[in-house]
């Protein structure tokens, strides 16, 4: 995602946090050897 073209809102940050969390969780489920604090 590219936030260069408009100010970052709380909603943007919330979406980003949800996505980042979901991605980390998917990675852990796919590769159990990756540490939980990835």
C-alpha cells in the first residue's frame, strides 16, 4: 500500500495493523519453525 498521496488516517493505521497481524499469522501457520515474535 502506498500512503504517499494522502495523509495517513487512523483508519489506514487500523487496516495496516490488521493486515500485518493477519500476514504474520499466516506465515506462522505455513512455516511453524518461524519464531512467534516474527
